[in-house]
C-alpha cells in the first residue's frame, strides 16, 4: 500500500513570498491559489526525484512478513512505531522485539516482522523528507518548486496546451537529485 500523510508539512510563508516575488505579485488576492500551486509543485518534485522534499509524518500499511520490506517514501528520517492490524479487532502496538527496522544509505526505511501474533498486516509510522522546513530545502529543489508553480500560474491564461511538465529548466534543477536504478 502507498503511504498516507498523517501530518503534512507546513508550507512556510517564505515559500509564498518567494513565489510572489518571482511573479512580481504584491497583493494577497491570489495567495490561496499560489499556495495550492506550491503544494502541487512539491508533489511533482517528489514524483520526479523520488525524494519527499519536506519532512512529514507518514504511515504505510504492509503485509506482516519476515522478509525485509521497503517503505514507499524516502528519505526516511525515523521509523517511530509499528502496530499490528489483525483481521478483526483493533490495532495493537507490536513489542519492540517482534519486529526489526533499518534505514539504508539510500534513505529507504526497511521493516520486517519477526513475530506478528494475530496481525496479518502492520502499520508503520515514520517521518520522511529531505528538509525539516522550506528554508532547509536544497536551493536547486526550492528554486525548481518556485519556478514550476510560477509556470503553472502563468499557464492558466493560455490553458497550458503543449507545455511539458516539468519544464526543461525545472527538470534541469531537479535532475541531480533524481534517484535512478539500473534494472
């Protein structure tokens, strides 16, 4: 199962200020729309790079298995809890000795269940993301998010027909952060 965001990252006022400065906007009339474009740009940044830009509290449900399983989001900063989910009944906290966790060098969170008890699945609570806040985000990623949001804002007038997403300038900023795997 894909991860669920339990506590989304707060978008700093500085992010909106950077975007408004880039666009030359001085009024607050479009702030809600611009904030939504920034959040969408952060999501696209994650899809493009394979890295969650801002730290968020997440949860992922996995099959209870003795094999190592990777969490979908990365980089994982901490795995905070593993709970058992039985076929019937309420969740329960698995004792620490009944599971193993690891964080690998690539930022993947790994979990395996040694003793599932009555649980057929487990809910893994974790924190993932490159930076704790907007100011800590690497400059190339942050600038790419702002440029993509600005691109989308401007494209609303022409319908964005035929425009590549992300634009080449944004892709060039994000490409060094993109995780690729050889098959």
